[in-house]
C-alpha cells in the first residue's frame, strides 16, 4: 500500500511513504517523476526536511511549512522558485503518507483535492486494517 521514500528500499518506522492504490499506482510518486529534475529534487528535499522535523519532535512541522486541512489531512507547502505545490498527507505514527499533490494556483485548496486526499486516506486505513488481520 505504501513504499518508503528511502532509496535503500528498507522499511522505516518514520519518514514518508507514497500512498499506493489497490491497482498499484502511486499518484504522488508519479506526479513527482513527471516534474523537471530540479523541481523534483527540491520537493523531495522539502519532504525530507518535514520528516526530519517530525522525527526530531514527534510533531508535524509548524506553520507555514504545514497546516491542517480537514480531519486527518494536512498540507505540506513546497515550492521551487515561484512555483508552489501542495502535498496533502495523513500520518500513521511518525510516517507521513503522501496522498495527493498539485500545483497551487489559487488561494484555497479546491474541495475536489481535499476529497481526493480523504478518500485515499480512508482507503489506506481500511486496507491497512485488512492487512493486519
């Protein structure tokens, strides 16, 4: 369901993981892979920095790096130059589950983006419980 972001492929108890659909796609990973390398690298560094803060403190990074969206969903604010991105995520312990990403072009997050992240989170939770049984 998720794959950690660490290149060594080992499962980690903290860090970030890409949400994986039931069909095996990883929407956030696929979005990042379509970006120019410099953009992709910048976003990955910003995700990694958020993970370091979470690992060191046990808390989500403070505003303005992250903020609460709705329910269990938070946004990680990323950028490359003037191009702004939002990564919507949920937390499973100290693991950030990267659910949805988009280029920010408006002041608020579109309800469809929030609904997408919530649906993915609910799917993640349901399949996680099923796998544990």
